[in-house]
C-alpha cells in the first residue's frame, strides 16, 4: 500500500510506502528487530531504529517523526 502525507499519522507495515508532499518516499525493511529506514530510491538506510526509538526526518521544509514498533511496523507523524 502507498500512503500520502494527507494520511498522516500512519503506521507503515513492511513493503508499504509513504509519499510526502515534496515527493520524497519513505519505506523500511526489517532486520530482526531493527528497522532500516530508507528515503526515495536509496537502498542504504538513512537510519536504523530499534523498537521504541525515534528519528526526525526533515524533508521539503517539514519535519516528520518516525518511531519503530516492536512488530514489523513504524509510526510516522508530522511535527
């Protein structure tokens, strides 16, 4: 499933994507409990998060909070 910024806050499951207002795409892959957060077409993680950890993504002049969940999911909200 592909979500848009208008859907925020959203809980992404693995293989789902979020397209932000500036066209940036956020997705992740699970590596055991860790979540590798990838932006756009990159296969190199921007950050690796463990459950309960958070990351602030800045994109298009906006800020978004990404929080890793215990299951294969991340919560994304606009700050």
